[in-house]
């Protein structure tokens, strides 16, 4: 007798006996086809949908005389029928790097809440301002122009960034309606955003170290510090470079505080009271200026949190951000509850 036949002779009658005795409980016993004694039966309630991830998307190509710089983004798309609001993440990195694949905890939570979540890189030092703002606006325009492809509601796009990424998203919100930074493709669509979340961001490039250790103030006065390189570039050839303090007008044009005029979307501003890299006063000044201009602002100071440390990856912070975007862009979960899921 072969092994398969022996198994059937023993297992099938035993399973049938269990069914007959009512030992196996199921709403539909056909769901337990293949049951054998000793198997664990698990019932799973379907509460979460699927999320598709597309990486390596080229959202912008910057052409120079002899090369093309391609900028990439990753998009996480909940698989639902409804048009969904989108949130674009721009990473921090001291203006010297833009690793857009990080902060997965935050991005995944937003995607689970039903948002289309993009994460985009941007040009950094030694490339000078306004390149990073042009790239941020290009990313927003790309998503708006491809709204059908990614299931996005083009009227509901928000942005989130931390540190230098916070500086970038603050600039995107503060320059709503300005066209000077719209460069590249899809300029026929708007680069305006409908909500901004900035986490320990920079609002005034001339005072990043305000109130911190005096030694840091000396660093920020150096022509070699990254914000100086962002605005003035390195000393090379006929270009002398310069401290960020050497030209306040240029510095403020590259700072969100230099653009606030009351046309900004709602802001969620978060900063750690223990931040010793970017002064918490950066966010305090931003909140004050936005409120004075009549902008709707939510300002959260996270007690004891530093710069990019573990408090920022905890559930209360992440849930606070998700709730902000649900409030300002609409709740994708509500759309799903109304029967728009695939």
C-alpha cells in the first residue's frame, strides 16, 4: 500500500468523525477541507487591505550641458477604488543627503491609514538653493499629473519632512502660489500643497543654533557649514563663498520665514524640547509667524525629544501625524467604510 493511500484511509475517516461529532466548529465546514487531526485551525478576520509599493520611479530629470540627473521616488498605494489623498515625504540629511527610503515607520502608518505615500529624494549640497525647492515642487507636480495612475485625488496632497526635509516642506507650504520655483516637467499643473507637517525643521537659516551652546553658534557662522554652502556654494574660482550671515536677504529668500504671506495651508509643527542640533526656537518662530498671518497651525513640542532620536518613532508621535493628515486632507478610512474598497 502506498503512503498516500494509507494516509487517506486513516486521516479522512478521522476528520469525518470529528465533523459528525461536532468537534470542528465553523460557519461553513467546507472552509476546513483538508483538515487532519492535530492541525491548528486559525480564523482570520479581514481588517486590513493590501498596499502596493512601486520603487525607482523617475519623477524628474535635470539636464545639464553634459549629463542628466535623475531624481527618484517610491510610492506606496493602498489597493482601493476611491481616489485617495497623498502625502509626500522628504527626508532630512543636513542638506548633504536625501535618503528617501527611511522613516518607514511613519510612511507605513500613513499608507495603512489609506493615504498614497510617496517618498522623494532631492538635490543636496554642493548643489545650491533653490534646487531642493524646485525638486520638491517637481515631485508634487509629478504626482498631480499622474493622479489617475496612482489613484490620487489631485486636490488633496500634503507633505511631511524632518530636519532639512522639514525645511523643504516648510518652503513648499510657504511658497504656495509662487511660480518662481516651478521648473522642469508638468508645469501646467499646480505645485501647491494642502497640508504641511514639519518635524524639527528649519525656518530661518541664519539662526539654526539660537539659544544652544555658544560653540554651535560659531559653527553656524562658518562659510563651511552646510546652510552656507546651500545658499552661497563653496569658495571656488571667482566665487568667494561666504557665511550664511553675510547676506541676510539671500538667506531669508531660502528660508520659509521669508515667504510667509497668509496663503499657506494648515501646518503641523513638531519639535523636541531637547533638540541640540536644530534649535526648538526655529519651530517656535515659524508657529508665531504663521499664526500672525492667519494660517491654521498646530504646534507640538515633544518633551525631552532630541533630533532624530527614538521618541520620533513611537506610536503617539506617528498617530498624531496621521490624525493631522486625516483632519486636513480627509480620511481614506472613511472612504473605504463607505464601500469603495476593491
